[in-house]
C-alpha cells in the first residue's frame, strides 16, 4: 500500500484497531468510525475516506476500501482492504470547488453580463447581472424562452447584426459598440458590448465571447450634460451676436459724422463684415445643432442684407442662388461668409454702374469624398457613428456676375483693395485655392475642404433674390 513509504511493513502490521483509529485525523475520526460500523453491520464491502497521520506527523487523504468475509451467523471472520493515497485528487477537487466558488462570487457581484455564443449566434453561456439588466432570467436565454436580438431596439438591430457578421468573417476583430435594449418592464436601456473571437474549451472550434454592461445612467448623465452645454453655447452665440450688433450700430453712428464718400464707404464695408459674422452667430443660436450651420439658409439671409445695404433697385440686379444644403462648422463658415461678402460687395459696387442691369450668381456644391484616403481598422467602434465629422469632402464655390468684368490691369492676388486682400488671406486660411475667370463678366472659383464638420444631408436649393 502507498503509505508503506511512511511506515515500514513491520511497523504498520503492529497497528491494532485503537492505534489505527488514533492515526485518523481528529476532525474525521468520529465520522469515519461511524461509517465503518455501519458497513460492518450491513454490508459485505466498505469504502470510506479520511485523513491519516503519517510517521512525520503530517496528514494525507486516503481511500480505505475492501470486503468482509463473514461466518454463517453473519459475524465478520476476516476483512481485506486497501488504503490508497488520494491526496492529489482531493487537493485538486478542493481547488476546483474553491475556483467554482470564486467564479460564483465573481459573477454574483459582476455588474455586467458575460456570454459565449456559437458562430451561428446560438447562446452557449450566459451569466452575470442578467435579470437586473434585462428583466429575464439566465435560463430564458439558454433555453430559448427569450431571444436577445428580439429585445434589441429595432433601429439598432441591423448594426448589431452587421458587426457580428464582421466578427464571423474576421477572427482577429474586436468590436466595442453601444445599443439599446427593451427591458422586460418595457423601458429602454443602453448597453455597451465588447465582443471578440476565442477558442472553445477543446481549442478546436472558434466561438464568440463578450460582455455587456448597462450604461443607461451614464447615458442619462451625458444627455443632461449635453443639454447644459448646448444651452451654454447658444447663450454664447447669442451674446456674441448682440455684441457684434452693438459694434455695427456704433459704426453707423460714427459714420454720420462724416461726409466724405470714401470714408462712408469704408464704414459701410466694415458694418457689412461685422454683420456677416453676426448672422452666423444668430443662425447658430437658432439652430438645433449649435456646432454646425445650415450655410445655404445663411447665404440667403446674407445676400438679402447685402442687397438692402447697397440699396439695389428692384429689377436692376438679380441674385441667383444655386446652393446645396450644406452644414459647415463655425471655423469654416465665418471665413467663407466674409469671402462671399467681399466678392458680392465688389460686384454690387463695380459691375453695374449707371443703372446697368444684370445678375450675380452664387453656386456652392460638394464633390465626392476621396475613397483612397479611407482605411479599415481591425478595431471597429461605432459609438460615434452619428457624428457629422468628415474631413474628406471638398467644396466648390463660384461667385460670378455678368457685369463690366474685372479690370485686366489689376492682379487680384496683389492689390491694395482691403476686400480682395481679405479674400486671399481667408482662402489660404481654409487651405483652399482661388481662380479668376474673365469672360462676359467676372467669375471667382474657390475650392476648399471642410476641416471640422460636414454635411450629412444634401439637397438642392435654387432661388432668386431681387
């Protein structure tokens, strides 16, 4: 037997029942002797487990099993048995139980949901804070009483399917995304899911594994902060607009003290430049999204104000607008607005002298984004998918008139005109390019990219201001 390496055979053969019983661990002794008495009374075989003291005083786990030979009257004549050292098995079993207990404790306190599923999206394992997050029990998902995809908000379901299909097709992909689910009580909740490919326990098959966390409170806090920030920004735009209007009024009052035509013209041009910026802040104040400006609506108001400023007689000069509905960030809208203000002002001042009739045209359109600059990341994050940020859209602005034409002896890139100097500086600020065409009038073409925000909606607006 295995304990002979602790006791010699001669030493062990000297053990009587009392000596043997004294070698059983005190915590196991009563139970082991009680089980043994039960076997002796009723059975022909026995099997018990207990801790046995070794020669050095330490204990090992043993399995003591054997058979009884009985006399005709049922009394025991002899017993044959084996004591086997099962310490390794016992310790492994105890560690397994401890590990299982730790896992149960971890999952009990885990604030999310852990899951595994096959590549066909069939649930394999679901555990964690399931009932609090969804209102359903663990078994509802495992046994098909509840379907995770059915509780996902219909508007988020398609994106969820697409992302998981990507996972199936790309073993190295990790996806983190957010979407809404419908709790059993009918309320919507936000969850953040992180999911990736792993190997199953055999190491032969690929499965999907991930976690999902309820982030509803975080989303509510973010929405509250966003509303506060939106109100704050609107108030800032409103104050800037009011301050610019005060400046414009001061310029107008100051201009009344002068009679010189050139001085008055300089004041009017300055007023128009201030108004150009004021209108942008007014539009941002009124818009639902105070980060971007509906530039097409802004241009209609700007050009109408310019016609009023230069007191163009109705029917003499028409304004033609051919503008795509374009949403621009303030960093692009302000310099672009000033550029258009200067070019339109030049046309109204110089292209149609002595009551000459004609028209001024503005065309704004965008080209397709440069697909060559796109890259595909191995980590897909769709948290900000709804952002309007797009740095790859190029716009073309054309401001033209059919008036007298631009003087051939003037280089518009190198002139003493403050207005044209501003145009060139601001085009450079937009990292754009500008060209002049002189053919039956004047035509300026400007190409630029939106550096902050871009349009998600594109439609055509064509109108006429007289």
